[in-house]
């Protein structure tokens, strides 16, 4: 069992993870087929469509989104680095010895001495993944 990475009982996190789960676009349209969505009327075990399910059974909705989130952790710079370099030496805080800036990452939110955990644990947007990784995701 994976540890809970993101607390979906916090409203902001719930909506962020729900959007990620449903591949929801800025126009609020889900790109995920309803049949594959845990909140769908066929999957939520209540027989209620997803918007009403969220209103009537918020705790159940949070539980379903939390379960999905735990099973599909968001990719971070650290998780992707360790996937490619599993034997890389790590320092006491669990991050690689090298700074992300030295690897060429320029859009780091904050970069300060000792702040490596924050940098390495920043989520990677799908648009930032290399092309081959994006194609692999599309097949799944």
C-alpha cells in the first residue's frame, strides 16, 4: 500500500486531483471516458451521477479521489530522476547530490541553499515530459 501523498480532504487538493484524474480541461470538460471514472454513476456504488454524487456524498467522493490519487502519484523531478538513475547517491534529505539548476532546470519556483527537497519534489506537468514518455502515457 502506498502512503498518502496528497491529502484530498483539503478542498484545493481534492479539485486539483479530481482534475488530474478526469483529465479535466480549463473549459471544465473531462477528457476521461465516464466509464473509466471512479465518480461515474456506474462506479460510485450509489447510482447517482457524478455531480450529484459529489454533492450528496462528499466523503465518498473524497475517498474515491484519494484512492485514485494514492494509486497514481504525480510525477516529480525526483521520481523521474530516480526511475532513470536508481543508484544515484542521495544526501540526508533523500535528494540527489546535484542541484536541479546544474541539470539545466530554469523554471524552479524557488532555489535556495538547503531547499532541494522542495525543488526535487515539484510536480512535472505532462507537457514537460519527454516525447517518448508522453507517447507511453497515451497508450495506457
